[in-house]
C-alpha cells in the first residue's frame, strides 16, 4: 500500500491544492480551513471535501449470489 497518493487520486488532490492556492492568491476564501476525507481504493487515493459528507458507514456484509460470474460479489 503506497504511503502517498498516486494515480487518479493524486490528480484530484493536486487539483484541490491548486484551487486552494488560487483562492489564497485572490483572497476570496469562503472557508479559511477545509477538511478532506481521503481514502484508498484499489491502490489509488481519492479525496472528498467533508462539506459533502453526511456520514461514513462501514462496508456491508456481501452475500454471494449463486450462478453469477466471479467478478460479481453479491
């Protein structure tokens, strides 16, 4: 597991950083501090503004379905 964002997740976080830098430069910041939830999905890092979050839930138990291809988990 990488210690730093890579792939599409890194691009998203880079864009967030650039946006924040642009806001600082123009001094039109709505929120002086922003928080992000970052998560790893299939070895790629992603980030979401906590402003858009309602709640974080644990993954549900997946029940296998008979007679379906292996790539379908449930």
